[in-house]
C-alpha cells in the first residue's frame, strides 16, 4: 500500500537507524559528519545565492514557488523542462497542497553536481 511505501522509503526503519548510530560512533565518523555538515551548509548558502532565495536555516533543501514559470503544461511541464537539462526535482504536491512548488535537495549529490544543477534551474527560472 502507499502508506507502507511512504514509511519504508521516507522513514528509515528503527533497525537501520540503530545500525547507523553505531556506525557513526567513532572519532573518524564524527569527523566525517562535521566535515559533511560544513560542506553542505556552505553548498546551501551558495545555492541560495545562485537561486536568489534566502539561505536555508538548517534544512537540506529549498521549497521554491515556480508558478511564474509555469505554462499551459503546468508543473509537470516545468519538471520535464528541468529533466531535459539534467535537473531532477521533487514536485511540491508530493509534500502537500503545493501545486506551484518544487523541492530542491542540495545534499543529493556531490557539490559540483548540485552547483551545476542549481545554475541550470536558476537559468530556467529567469526565463
């Protein structure tokens, strides 16, 4: 069912969470986490500047209203245009009543890849 799928894919099972905590309980792992946090915080600031939006306040994504760029094809058409440029985004309606929004995750790939994607998205949004 959809409910089971949602909790399986969006919420890690308890056993996986416990395993992850165990794996991260070492000095090397803590160092890696700190470096990753810094790297992605900087990437979030850089992506915000490219997109012309406020910096994230601890999250790993932007939720953007793209209504000004929608044509008769609607959000699906915009997402197709993004995909044609190699930019994959989550549709806003997947997260609630947001028919004009997209979710941009900036921790989904290496920073160079995200920067290229965000630059492509900014160009699409600018027209």
